[in-house]
C-alpha cells in the first residue's frame, strides 16, 4: 500500500500530517508484531521531538543522525548485529516490513544504513521502536515518563535534548 504523507501547517512549523504519520507508525509496527498504544505513542513523540517531522538529516554538526527519528547509522548496525541476529523470525519480519533485502540485516554497514535511514520511513519507524525494545525497562505510561525515558535511553546523556524540551515540543505540537 502506498500512503502519501502530506505537510500541514502547525504553528511556526510545517509538520507531516499527525494522523498520517501515526497511521504509518501503527501499520508498520503491526507488521512486526510490536504495535501497542504506549509503544506507538512513544515512537510518535520521539519523531516529533527529534525532527518535528520536518528534517531527514540532522541540522548542523556532522549530519550523522538520519530520518524522522534521527537514528544514527551505527545504532541501526548495532541493532542488526546484536539484537536482530539472535531473533531470526523478527529479522525476517523487519526485512519484509522495510521491503529490504536480508543482506542489510545479516551483513549491515553504516553507509547502507545512512541511506536507508534517510529514505525508508518504515525502516526509520522500526529502528526507533527496536531501539526502545532493547531497553530492559517497561514502556512509560505518561508523557512526563516518556520524556525521562527518551532522554535516558534514546537521546542519552551525550545528546543535547532535555526532558523539559521533550515536554515542551510534545505539548506544543503533539
């Protein structure tokens, strides 16, 4: 199924249509049996905070982070090598959901994943969700808990984001 994502004006930013991006997240995660209200909302809010659903490449700096969820290629490679490698059924589901050849998961490299994370929305959604899936703690229930969870496990101490900024963006645009 081909689904066009349209931009809608939202305050001082042009965001992808919220209903459409939420639908893409839900339908993509259903293909790998990881769709849930809490998980889908966390993925949606992560994209909102990371890119405001406007940027496909990190603004400024070295342009390392890619896609709507600003995943770094080395993270995708690590997910393939240290998570999916040991979950062959899930790897197959992910490969099919992303419409990508198996080789990108069995022999991943950063150059391939830099391109994939910039151009393939299904792969962006899935890598964001799998990033959180590897966290050995339950998914957060509230937006405030999401902010702390995101900072602790996605943006990390090295990232420039803060839980306060997460909350500000989610409350303004979410």
